């Protein structure tokens, strides 16, 4: 599966399980990727677009963390230098961060996170 397919499957799982875990309704995608025209790219940078920001955010406090940030990757994908820096910086600010290589395993990690208060 591609990174996009992995992320879409995870979002579908979150929508299905949001009855059991209502906090999943708060999970959102940070649209930081993709090709854009130079004008659109410049406008988005002026609006705060930053290279390396993780793909998903679950703004729910658990386990002593302020929330959870997830960087999705396809199998064989690599975390960029900028992504690694963001994950480390967010961790230093009290957020749990993880790299999701497989949507099923990532879903299991999210469930564990939500179940521990």
C-alpha cells in the first residue's frame, strides 16, 4: 500500500471506531504534502506551511502527553531529516509521536494511547 492508502485506511478505521472512541472524531490530517504551483506554495508558506510537520494529529491528552502526532510512511519509506526534527521537537514539548508504517499497527497504538488515561 502507498502512504496515502495506509493513511486513508487509518482514517476509515477511526471513523468506524469513533462510536467506541469518540475522541477519534478529533483526529485530523495536516495537509503538508503534494505538488503545488509556485503561487500556491508561496501563499501556503505565508499561511504557516512548514516542511516536515507530521501527517496526523490527535489532540487528546493521555498518559501524561498533550496529544499524539503521527507521521505515516509506506513500507520502505524513510523519515526525512525535517520530519525527524519535528517529531523530536514535538516530543520535547510533551506530545507522543510515532511513525506509522502500517495502518493496522498504528491503529493498535492509537487504541492503546486512548485506553490509558
